[in-house]
C-alpha cells in the first residue's frame, strides 16, 4: 500500500466567530493511494485552526494552519500504512 501527498493548498482562513485569538480555515490536500492494485486520487478538505497573538503576521498564520494540516495528515498516514498483522489465536 502506498500513500502519497501530491498537493496541499490553503483554501481560506479567517477569525473564529466566537473564540477571540483563534483563526480557522480549510486546507485542501490531494492524495494518491495504491491499495490492492487499485490507484486512487482524491481530495480531502481538512479543517484547521491555530491560536494567534496580537499582530501576528499573515505568513505566520498561514504557516501555523499548514502545520496543523500536516499533523492531521501524519496521523492519517500512520493509520493507513504499515498496519501490523494480528496473529490468529
């Protein structure tokens, strides 16, 4: 099984409607997966968030949101590949 991230794009972001100092957004990720000989190419829209301070530059906000998406993808990837086979009892 292979799992490859082909593209990652921050679609939009903005202030959270109720929590002051929190920015939320959506990151679109294109993934190529090969499972049992079947190739799949699909897109995931990940909801991301970050806590910001006063006057945080936009570039830092974008970096923090993409880092949150990377963390989510690493968790997803670790569940999808190298799953150890369980011994039959």
